[in-house]
């Protein structure tokens, strides 16, 4: 019997999980069935954007003990799964100062559960997991890794043709789109700033525009004498700052109990700004253990479903309004966690009512600029740095002891309730826009921030005179033809604040959208009508439109057959698909992949039965 061919397009963590689920359930295949799985990725298998060869100063945002690729019990991971920190111990890694090296057991310090490890180590771990899964596959399931990108996918009767840049095509009866983060094509700002640099570079040899800092080695071209404007204060900006400091040979050291920066002399000066110029909050010390989570009593999946039922009964439309139906539940749950941290006691869902002070406190955490105005940039500047310092103090207390960190951790721990509200156009279009562009942006800032050390490093760099905040609320940036430099402007009652820079680095990751993605595969999938953009009414948050079985919905509105979309490209119809699994937790990543693999196996069994009948 000929092998059934399967294509996995993109082999980062999502593609790897598909293979892991194939291994787990391979015994379900009909007797005599053979699978040939062609995986397509021009990088090392399993790693995705977590390249093992990237600089070691780039850190994972999650502590090592809370990262794994394996479910709680599996053939590949054993009874408990193999977490990143467990793999690191087994591989012989130890901490040597600020570095993590493979070395003799008696040297260095053991890696702890709370360490933030280099992303390069995560890439190495994922590559190891890929080899482990493939080596464990039964003889009737084979995998071939093609180190190429896919540029086209064509539907042919009940199968597909997968096309690669070398002109080869391979048939695939089943296809998984697990392409991960995309890269957007140039937009109007990109083209305008590229023209500005081209027109004025002769007058300012430092002048440069960097629309994306990845791969991070792109930033090596920035000269030490330049002033760099970094647009964005989130996780990507910390990568940029790290590349321009630690990546240039600088080092941090403790001096009389305070972190100090020892420059190499090759650092440029850096200015951070965004549309509100607010820094991301640091993560609190984890006091919940490996699997501990806030136990929601107010904002639950059941509560969201009751709101949906009420809306349907009242209006005939099951879509709920985020601000009216969901946000009050979220804020009350946060206030409950805030109160518990202040004076530990259980908050019962039936009788908990937030006080006015608690409501104002939660509002100030999420939207600190709502009730504030600043007469001058200096006033805003002082506010931001006081905020960073107070937030670091709260992070040091931990995510149970600090009322602020306990409240913001609710946003991480109630993700399933948020998915119940948001996914598959569960919100009204207008409230979906508010959720994505306002509330989710605030959530990312207060709950999904960097390791504490990154914000402490920022303060050390500021004391060293290498970095500062610029702009403020309403900040904008233009190319100044008079000075041949970029100029950051922000309005204040006492007068506009203005500061100049030679280099502009856009330090943010754009959401994947078929409308803006730069890949030829996306263009061709749209041209063939195999995919369409996900829209909620007239609002397109991001992503490919999929049905509840994760099949792409084509241009005619029909679900594709024998093809599935997993992970980041499905963000939009799904919510928060980019988080890696946690140990001892059956993750959404595993469950989604399992659903698709089992559906494929059922289709193969049906074909086998039909063919033998």
C-alpha cells in the first residue's frame, strides 16, 4: 500500500506538537497504513523563531520551570513531561554568573526553577524534542524535513500540491498550516521613512530606519555614536536594548546593593517611546508553584456562558458586549485577588462587591493615564520612572503577596474564560475592537511583561546615561528634513516636547494578517481562495478565518477539507495561541493538535474502509 502523504508547513513548536500527537496516537491508524510526513521549514526542525544560534543575552519571558513542549503524560514526555529546566539539568547546563553553560558538574551553580533562560537554549531544547519524537515514531510513520519554505499550495481534487522555491512539488493528502509568526510587507510609514533615509543619508551617516529588529543581528549595523529611537516599550524593545548593550560587550554588576551598568564604549544612546510611552510591568516572583493558579470565582467560563445565553434570549444574537458583559466580571475578579493579597480570605462569587477604592485601584493598574494629565514632559518623565521603581518593588513581593501582582496575574490565569468570551466572533464587532486595541493592549502591558531584571537593567542604563523615556501620551515621530534626523514630538500644555534621533527601530511584532503578510504562500493561498481573513462584521483583528474544527474557511465561505490551521495564523478567530505549554497542564496547543490529528486519522480510516469495500 502506498504511503499516505501529510504536509506540515512550518516546524516550530506548533508543527512539533502535531508530530508529537501523531506519535501518541499512531496506534489508532488502520492496520497496514503508512504515513509519509513531509515537514517544511528553512530552519532547524522544532525551533521556529527560537533559533539555537541567536545571541545568549536574549531571554525567555517565562521562568524555565513553566515551559515544556510535552503534555502531562505522553509517550515522548513520560508521566510528567520533560520541562525546559529538567532538560537543561540533564544536558549539563549550569549558571556561570549571568551565563548558562554546559560544563562539568562541579562548576557553576545549578539552574533554578525561577531562572529566565536564554532563548537559544529553548531552541536547543525544541530541536532535541523534535529528534526525540521522530526517533520514537513507529516504522510505518516516517518524517522528511525539507529545509525550504513553501511558496504555494494548490488544491488538486481531494489532495494538495505543495510547491517549494526549487520548483519541486509534492503531493499531500492532508496539510497542517503551522507557519507561526509572519513578517508584514512594507506599509506607508515604512516607505516614507525609507525614502527619508535615502534622501538624507549623505547629510547624516548615522541615519537609518529599521522596520523590524529581527533577526537581532540586524542591529549590529547601528554605530556607537548614533542616537536610537526605539518605538515600543514592550518585550521586543527589551530585546533591542539588550542587543545594543549586552550585545555590544557591556555588563551589569552589583555595587553596594544596586545594579550598575559597565559600558563597553560601543553602545549608542537610546530613547524609548510609544503611543503612550508607558513601560511594561515586570513579572512578580512566582509564589504559586509549578501548577498553581488563581482560582476564579467571578470571571469563569460558566459566567461568560450565562451572559451569552442572556444576550441571546434578549436580542436573538449570541454575541456579547465586552465592556458591558465581560469587563465587569474581569475587574471584579481582579479586585477579589487584590483584596485577598491585602487580607487573605476567600471571596465568594455570590457576595463579593469591590469597594470604590478597589475599583479605582484596578482601573489605575490597567489605565494609569485615564485620571492623570501632565503639564510638561518632565512631569510625565518623573511619573514613568516612579512607576517603574514602584512596580519593581511590587514584583519583588511576589504574585500572591503583592496586591497589584495578584490582581494582574488574574489576567493570565483566567485565559480560558477570556477565550470563551472572545473566540469565533463571540463579541460584538465594536466591542471586539475595544478588546483588541484597548483592553488587550493594557493586559499585555501589566500582565505579560519582562523578567524583573530587564526593568532593573533599564534603571541601571538610565543612571549610566545611555537610555531614557521620550515622547509621552500622544507621541508621534517624523523625519525632519532640516536636521536629517528623526524627531519625536509629544504635546503638553506647557509646550510641545521634541527630541531627535539618528536611527528609528520599530520594536513591536505585528499581528499576522493575510492582508499584510509578506510571504508568497499567503498571497497564493488568498489568490486560490483557500483562505480568507478572519472578520467579525467589518472588523478584522488579525488571522485566517477558521471553523471550530480549525479548517480554513475559503473565499466562498466553505470549510476546507483535509487542511488545518494551528497557532499564530489562527490568532483572531482564536485567542492567545502563542503561549507554550506549561508542565503538568493539558495545554490548548496540545488539545488543538490532538483534535486535528484524530480527525485526520478518522478520515484515513474511512478512506481505508471505502477502498477495501
